[in-house]
C-alpha cells in the first residue's frame, strides 16, 4: 500500500521518478520481480533525494517479499545518503522482518558511516538474530575505521580498486599473498572484521587462485552464515567462471541457510556462463521463497549479461537518462 504522502509527492517528481516509483512500489501488484529490480537499480543510479524517498518507502511495504526488501536496504546503503538513516534504523529494529533484511539495514548504516548511528548499532551487537548481531559488529568497526586516520594508517584501503561498491570492510593491503589471505579467511579465531578484510583483498587480486581460496572459505566455514553469504556476493562482483562449481553446490545444499543460497543464486546469474541457466532453472520452485525468487531474478541477470546491455537497470522511455552510460531503456 502506497501512502498518501508518497502519492502527493509523485505529482512533484519528474516523469522518470514517477514511473520508477510506480514500478518499484508496485501498488497494483502487476510488475514482475525482475522489472522491479531493474527499476530499483535505476533509482540507485539516480541517487537523489527523490530516489531515496521512493526506495525508503519500498522498505516499509509490509506486503513485499523479503528478498526485495533486502535489496532495497542494500541500495539505500550504496547511495550513502544520510536521508536514508531513519528508514534503515527502523528496519534494523523490526524483529518481524527476515534476518537478511535486518542484516542488510545494519550493513547499509555502516556503508553510510555516519557516527550518529553508532548508538543504534550498539543495541544489537548481542542480538539473538545472529546475522544482525555480526553485521552490527562489522559496521561499528567500519565506522571506526572510516573516521580514524590513525586506524587507517595501520592498514590503508586499496587506492586502485576496480569495484565501485561501498564494502562492509576495506580490503587489507598488508599482504597480497593468496596463501596468507586464505589462512586468515578460513580462521574463525581471526574475527569477522579481519576475515572480511582478507575476503575483499582476495577479490581485489581476482585470479583463479584467489577465487578458489574464497570458494574454500565459503564451503568449509561452519561458524557464520553472514560470512558465507558475503563470499557469495563477492563472487557475483568478480564474475569469474571458476566460482561456478562452488556456487552450484551451495545453491543445491538445502541444509544451508537461505540467505547464503540466495546469494549463491544471484552470483550465478552474474557470472552467466552457459551452464548457469540450467542450474538456476532447477530451483525456480524451491520451497524457500528467497531462494526461488533469487533464481528468477538471477535468470533475468543472466539474460542481461548475455545481451551485452550496459547496465542492469531501466529508464522509462518517456524521459531519457541525463547520463546514458548509467542506464538502459528496455
């Protein structure tokens, strides 16, 4: 249900914002999930106050799927707009939401990295929802890192990353040895912050050896679904074919947490080698809603990657993008 305030705002928005709001908020339930994803990422690309307002409203839509709300929370964090903080704090606090939605809200607060959210994050570091608790610990470490030159000087973030995402932890630059990084990655005693920094350093290295180290971390870890799901996300960014066997095994493992299987599915859609389509099609009727919805979205992502389209996004035809390199018309 779209509230009256939003309906009033639509009158003042550009035709592009209004059309994207119609698709993302899906008031009449007629917009297919893949198209809503594309519209959501278009709003993320616009990254203005109206876009934040629309996406924030989507986060509070009780009738929406947990998968879509999780993606909405992710986009708000990547936009790094402080106007999103109230909606994210509210979602983080809502115990009725799926673990992965609450986790994503907390991670997005870390991405925005405003010190004002520290007291809110501290409330949940011992929460019964383990993915949320672990995310809050990492987000607090990130905020501390972002706002301390002294801490940064001990292990500076890389300056030449090819990835544009706002990461939950910066890649360590202390070593570029895959073996050393894998040792840290696979060591639960190292703590999640250090393991995440090793994880993102392996992403930066990007070789098949680094991919296989990440795969080992994903498949051997028994301590944290959050940790395993983050490796899945990284595989989606890397788009390396060597990750496909591990991702396929994780997706097939019905004893794995749904948030991990979901991330494996979406990563497979991004890698988009020919065998992926058949793998994903096997799980479009999975009993876990977030898994089957992820496979539907991942198949659309596969088609996008195979098509050569520049961006996984949509800009309504009634108003061209101000930056054609940031969106596509479909």
